[in-house]
C-alpha cells in the first residue's frame, strides 16, 4: 500500500468515527407512534362507552294513568271544531251626529257601560238655541196676526149681513184669515224642527251596551254623514248578546244544524269554556273559500269575553241512548302524539315504553277521549310530548309536591 493510499484510509477511518448512529432515534420514534395509537384506542373506547351509557340511560318522563269513562258520562261530544272570533248579536253600533256642531265634551270613556238614553256627547248648542228663540218669537207674531185676521173676518161677516160690505171684501178677509192660520202652522213646524235640532246637540245611547271607541276629540267639528264612517263619533256594542262567528267547510255542513249545542273556548283564556248554541247559518256559501259562515250564541257571557277575540268553537252532538254505555278512556292531551302513521301514545311496560296506536274521538277539557281497545283503562302512559323509540328505557319523573 502506498503512502497516499495509507493516508486516504486513515481519513476514511477518522470520518467513520465521527458519524452519529441513527438507529436509537428510529426505535424511539416507533415507541412514540405505538404510544399514540394506544392512547387513541383508549380514547375511542372511552367515547364509545360514554355513548353507549348515554344511549342506555333512562329518559325521565311524566306519566299518567288512563282513566275509564263512558260516552254517556261525558255528555255531548264534539263532532266538529273550528276557529273564529267573537262578535255581538247586533254588530257594532257607530253613532254619529244629525247636525253640524263642535264637540263640547264626552261624558263617557272606552269601556264604560251605558244604558239606552244615557248622554254620550254634548255639542255646542248656542246656534240652535238662538234658532229656537227666534222661531218662538216669529210664532208669537204669526199667532197675533192670525187672531187679528180672524177678528176682521168675523166683523166682515157681521157687516155683510147688513149689506155694508161686498162679497168680494168678505172673500179677501176669509183668505187673509186662512193665510194667517197657515203661517202659524208653518212656523210651529219650524219651531218643532228647531227644537229637534237643539235636542240633537246631546248625543244619547240608542241602547244598552259598552263604549268600544271614541272616534273624535273634543273641539272637532262633527258633521252628519260622510264617507266610510267619517261622521261617526262613538262606537258601542251590546255585550249581553255575544256570539262566535266562524267559517265551516262545505263538506262538514252535514254535521252542523240550528239549535245544536256548542262550546266556545277563547285563545286568551283556554281554561274557560262557554256553553253556546248554533243560532245562524248564513244563506250563501263563499264560492272562493268553499265555506259557510256560522254563528253560535254564547249562553252565559262574562267580562272575560270581548268582541273580536279569537276563539275555538266545538260543535257538539248529544249521545244516543243506545251508545251511552260505550266504554272510553281519558288521557292527558299531551300524551297523544301524531305522525304519518296516525295517532299514538307511549305506554309504560315496566321500565320500557311501547308505542300504541289510538283513535282520538274528541276532547274533554284538557284531556283527549280515546276509543276503548288501544289503551286499557288504568294503563300508565307518557303524559308529555317526548321523542322516544319503541323499547326505550324510561323513569317516571317524581312530582316535586309529593
């Protein structure tokens, strides 16, 4: 080996000695990857266990027992229901003036109860009093002239009997007396009209009712007539005759008839129920909507029921004697749920629930009437709208008051 080769070999040996071995780092990387995999597997397992635990955790629900009853015990049952609004039997009475005058004062406010003849509004009456005074004076003058004409006519007749005056003069005196009497009658009519106009300066209630609105203010000039009620001053309604008005589809008209009992439930007071009776079926169907307007009269209205209030009307049908003993079941309204397959309830079988198809035939207060056969009397059902699956585990929520 030459000296140069020996030198090169020495350099290679020196370089080899300076190289860092990477084998231990590769082993460390493998260890770290394995550790990460193990940790990920543990996390996935823990998450899966948590999801399994959550999925199998019992759902807390409210529950109630299905209550047995009979069709006869429930009385008339609803056969049709719809939404409408409250109206008055005589509709609203908008009261306007018969004369042109300035409003001096209102003697009522919205919500006041009034009786027929009560004063509602007073107008400025000075012009009309002056007309009455002037016409009264003119009537006195006319009566005096008539008395004079009558006296002259009587004297003329006396003179005519002595042939002192001619027939033509008697005719003139008689005509003057008749004209004087006619003038008196004319001015008496004018005075009566002036007194009527003066009486119109006091606006009175035409009947019993409640003041719904004041349509003008003190100081405004009220004029008779006008377009679209511009001459109206006060609007009242007789709340002793309240009715619910609604539209019934043509296809349902066979289930509605005059005198039929009904029930009215206002949206504002769903706990209040008013007995009613069908009193009017309008004589013409709305062609575009395919409905007929129907009115039911509330038999015993109270202060809670107000005009234009939204209500729910149920038409009832008395129970036939032969069907009075038919067994039915009552459950809370929230217990009955609906989907594309129809109405159903969740029945509790131990800790699990079973879906049971039911036939709802009406409402009784806050409960739904079910035909017997779906849910047995005494069975426990979920009494709230909750998303469940058949066979899901549940636990009945305890009443805090118990």
